[in-house]
């Protein structure tokens, strides 16, 4: 496994396992156990995925020492705010059956994120979280949070895949010493990613799959990836990305797939903000 060093010195794996849309808790537990047995150590969940209990059960079942794992979960919008964030964090720990977290992220840049951040800074100071960060924060929101608080986020997890490469955003984060992490590295298969002719031709060149090429392309940009799969052969396939490297020429070819458009929803869309803000999870 390769690691990156966060802005507080903590080592974070460059490859992890995401569990979004694993609503079936038995399936989630089996998938996480399969991932841990394959060698993944970073698991990425969220209160909004409503599967932290399954992640916790898989961790216990795996028998892997706690200090070898890197567990991330995320604070949902309903819990943005100083008091609410603290109790939401304790509930998440309880569901995960853990006594500390490696990374806690503010999931969406809405509501009282400054209050939540102050609670997270305190939990960090108390040693209950090893690193704190955000998700879906555009440069203006990231700057606002970093400028008016003590601790700069260690990580920003954003939509990033061959069709939305986020070059300027990643450069901006690097200038702030914030580690970039990709969600939906495969664009959840949208835009026929797995049969894209350019990606297929590059994959053939390296005797790898399209999925492996996409993960490797992100890792070579020093972006953390957390592919999701409930299929054990794919879980293994997605882990096997450290035995080759993509040439500069092929990296450049992949950069031409950029569309500059989200394949999901824009986080600045007022209608989306209203809808997301009303969703309640794992209270
Ligand atoms: P993703 O990883 O881009 O794509 C997952 C899809 O790809 C699934 O349909 C999976 O199917 C398929 N797949 C996985 N490996 C494959 C392979 N080797 N070959 C062919 N198909 C493959 O999508 P994602 O789950 O949205 O994103 C990854 C993680 O990012 C999430 O799980 C979550 O932890 C995080 N995330 C965060 C946010 C946020 O707002 N912070 C938003 C979305 C996601 P099978 O399961 O059937 O294999």
C-alpha cells in the first residue's frame, strides 16, 4: 500500500474502499470483510449511508488491529452545528464500535459548518479523531472554513473521474495543503466509462482493466481513491493497482476526456441545497 502524508503528519492510504449505496447491511458487512481480507485498510462510510453498523461489524469480524486501519465517516447536514456535531460524532463511533476515528468529514458544505468545525477541532484536540476534513467544498467554501478557524481541513473529498478531472480545484487544494480525495472515481459507470474506447485501449496496453487504469491515473495525480464494489473479484481487481505505472503520454491522453461537467449534481444548485437539507439520516 502507498500512503500520503496529511497536513498534520498523519499517514493516509492512497487507496481505500467506499461503501455508498450499500443499503443491505449483510451485503455491506460481507463486502467490507472481503475488502479487509484483500488488504484494504481505509474504509469510507458516512452517517447518510446508514451502514456504519455493518462497517463496524466487519471490522470486528476481521480481527485486524485497530491501529492498522484507517476509518472515515462523515457528518450529515442535519448535524451541522457545534452541539449537534459533537453528539453525532459520538453516535457514529458507537455504531462503528470504535473509540476513535481516523478521519471525520463534513459531508456537505451547508448549514452551520463553522459550528460543526469548532466541535471537530475540539474532538481532534481530545485525541478522538486523528484528522478532520470536508467533502464537496468548492474553493470559496474551503477558503472560508480555513480562514475563519484554527485548523485547515486535512482532506477534501470531491467528485473526480476521467470526465470531471478537477485540475484547477486540485491545484488550489495543493496550494492550501489540503489532500484531494476522489469520490465516484468510476463515475459510478456513467458515460459508459468501463467501455470508453480510449480507456479500453490504454488498459490493453498495460494488460490491466479500465477500472485499474482509472484508479492508477488518480493515484499518480496524488489523489486518494475509494472505489466501491460488492463483487469480490472486482474488490480484488481494484486493489491491484500498484504493480504498473501509466506513462506521461498516456496520462495526457486521459486528460482529454475532461468534460468540465458534473455527472451528478452541482453543489451550488439552490434547489439541490434545499432538498439535501431536508434529508434526515441516522439520528
Ligand atoms: P464508483 O466507485 O465510481 O462506482 C461504483 C460502481 O462501479 C458500482 O456500480 C460497482 O458495481 C462498479 N464497479 C466497481 N468496480 C468495478 C470494476 N472493477 N469493474 C466494473 N465495475 C465496477 O462510485 P461511488 O460508490 O459513488 O464512489 C466511491 C465512494 O466514494 C463511495 O462508495 C463513497 O464512499 C464515496 N462517495 C462520497 C460522496 C460524497 O459526497 N462525499 C459521494 C459519492 C460517493 P459493483 O458494486 O456491482 O461491483
